[in-house]
């Protein structure tokens, strides 16, 4: 089998790495290029948003299964174009992918499907949005309706900060056209967890739950990012909880999409808040999460490809996945200034070949040079470690990331810290 992985980040590096372990896989192609996949796969200079070129690539290379990584590829119609050439695609069509590319669409879909989610109000006019906030006299979560690379959600703590957040998105246009329409969402308190499931159009298969860290700074401070780290499994949300949540939030929206003529095939990710009122959905992503995928895939004991192929073919009933009992912790190494625009690149990365067994470096913002790998973006690497416990995996991850260095390297030092503390208390 020939497999194409679309995307160039650490998530796609992890997917290519896992796909190559399958005895079914003859070759893995990566589009566009990733500095690390060049060593394990065939890099192809086709952008993830160029749907027609991706479809042509699949035809020319006789690809059997295409795996879509980033949201931009889905929104650009990659699945539609590739399917039209007769290739199986693990990833939703543009119509089904609206569950991520438009938060208003997702909210309205959840309302029809009876899925619990915080109430919201949508605005295309900045002053009307601000007038609404002044009238309510309190804080709201402010979200861009469109795709914003994980940076379109702001969680203010006061009315004034909410007004500033509206200006940041709609006046300063910090995420561009993604905030032409915004949502003001009711704030709810609780613990967040990521629920990912394979979906074949009608059925779902939940993966082990993950906790990710979106804020840039320790203590969940600072701006939202694409993700600064993650761990699995969380002690406060078991696999049984994931099964129940899948029936409660994944299956109803999958059914609603099917009824609307947009069957969903791929990975569906629900960001959940576990509040006093029960499970509520904060957002849906139409793909594997990043860094969730980097943390989950090393825990998978066995072959990933048959399950993805079954989902793409609409036949998850024949899929089975086995998971190691080991825990996994991933820490993102970023360039100083991330997630802002003033990130310096071209810094030589040292120590990548000094990592211990069962510790992995998945590449995102890197490039290859004669001297070695260099930084080329905001999020540079995800260092992932396995351990018998979350505490063990965490200690190994941080011990090994100290072996890696580049000028301006930053990371959060508190990934999985609360989980370890809770286990000690327990």
C-alpha cells in the first residue's frame, strides 16, 4: 500500500512515522516537505492547500490512502479532489469539515443534534459586539468564527478585557479574515480534555483521552497557541468516560452531518469541558490534534493503517486498535516570541541524536542544512516520552529535552504537572 500524508508539521511527522511501521505500507509520501520526513519518506513539493495538485499526485504515485493532517487542507477541498480521482481519503470533505472551519456552523449543528455546548452570540459588526458586552456587563470568551491556527480564541477575565479582545480580533485583525465574524461565548469553569475518535460516516471509535495545553505560558497564562504540550491518559477522565462522551457528543453530530448530506470520515476531535453541569463541547476539530497525535501515536501498540483505511472506506466495524498501558507526555519546544509574529529562525538545533529509547522528537518548524537541523518556525519540535506512569513519562520527557538546545528555545515547564500532583495526593 502507498500512503500520502498531507501536511508538514509535527503531527504529520508522527503520522508518517507510524504509517511506515505498518507491514501493509510499501511507501509513504509527504506533501509538502518536512525536514524530518525527508529521512523516512518521499517528500513532494505540493502545498497542503493545493487540492488539485494533491489529487494529481495521488493519481501519479498510485496512492492507496491519503491522510489529511491540517485544517487548511480540509477547508481547501483536498478530500473532495482526491476522492474524485478514486483514492481513499482519511479526512472529511469541505462540507463535513465545516464543523471546524466555522464555529457558528458547529454551534448550530450541535443545537440541532442536542449536544451540550456553552451558549453564544455571533457578530459581524465590531461595535454591535462591544455594545452587547457593555449591556451584559461581564466577560465572554471571544472566538474567531474561521480557521486561525489555534490562535482565534481569547479568554478574558473582565468586561474591559472582552472589549479589548474584540478589538484584537476584529480591528487589529490578529487572525485576519477568520475573525470577520466572531462568537461571544458564555464562560464555563471546569477541566478540559481532548476526545478524539475515528469516524467512518456513521460509526465512531474513540481513542484514548488526552489533555493538551493551549496557553503559551506556565500556569495557563498568555495567549492561545497551536498547543504547547499534552499527556495521556488523564486520571480524571477514563476510557469508559471517553466511550460515554463519544455516544453523547460525537455520534449525534456525525448523524446530523450524515442527514445533511455531508458524511464525516476521518478523525473528529471534540474539545470538552467537564463542568458541574456535565460534559460540554467547546469546539470541534476536523482532524487529529496537534500535539495530541504526537502523544497518542507512540502509545499505539500495532498497526494504524488498517483502522484509517477502514474509516476512509466507511467500514469501522472491522477496525481494532490496541493501546499500550504506558503513559505519554509531550512538550513543545518553541522559538522565542511564539505565538507572536517576531519569531527568529535559522537557529541550529543541537542534541537531537542524544535522546533515550522511547523518547521521540517530532519535527514541526525545522529545516535541513549542511550543519544539521535548524529552526524554521514558531513551534519547532515536540519531545515525547513514554513511561509506566504519567510521572515517569513526564520526568523522562523533561530530562531529555534538556539535551536539546537552540538559541531562543522556550517551553512550558508545567506540562502534566497537575496530573502528577493529583496522583500523589490520591
